[in-house]
C-alpha cells in the first residue's frame, strides 16, 4: 500500500512517529509484559498508558496516510508530545526509582526511559513544523 502513497516528508514523518510509538512500546515493554516500565512510572506508563501510546501511533499512521491537510491535527499532536516531554523531564529530575536503578532492574526499561522523552521532543518539533507550514506543502493535493 505504501508504494501507492506519495512519500513526502510529512507522510514519512508521520509514519516514523507511528513506528516509534507502536514499535517502541511493543519492543521495550516486551508486548506489555515488562513490569519494570510499569513500576518506574505507574501512572503514565501503566499497561493502559502504554496501550494508549500505541493507539496514538495508530492515529499518526492513519493521519500520515490520509490525503488531507494536517495543519490542525499536527498542532494538537505537537501539544500532545509537549505533555509527554514535560512528564519525562519531571520524571528524570525526580525519578524514584532513578534511571540507574531502572537500568539495574531491566536494561530494556532503562533504554526506554532514556529515549522516550528525546523521541517525543523530536516528534513534537516535527508536528510543530508541520503545523506552522500549514500541513502538507504539496500543490498537487
């Protein structure tokens, strides 16, 4: 199906965001069976929270493959990513357990907590740029 989709930078960015959310959660949580991720942040990273991150990934995929302009969706998603960035920074500053303790308990969970905020910063900026540029910049659409 992707071969029939015009692969512009917005589409590719949305697909990358989907892959990171869906793949990242499923890999690092070992398909929702990694209790260390849940224990380190039981409110945000409960299995329900992780499932909802996967659902966000499905939204990114659907939006990226749509033919519509994505300005306002991208603006809302930039705010969504900002929320996760703020939560990640607050967790890093006040982590109990600390990141070192999470790594000691489970390397996969440690990597997850190391990179998820950085990933969200990158995609927050991507969504903000798409919003500021008005969605897809393709006169053929």
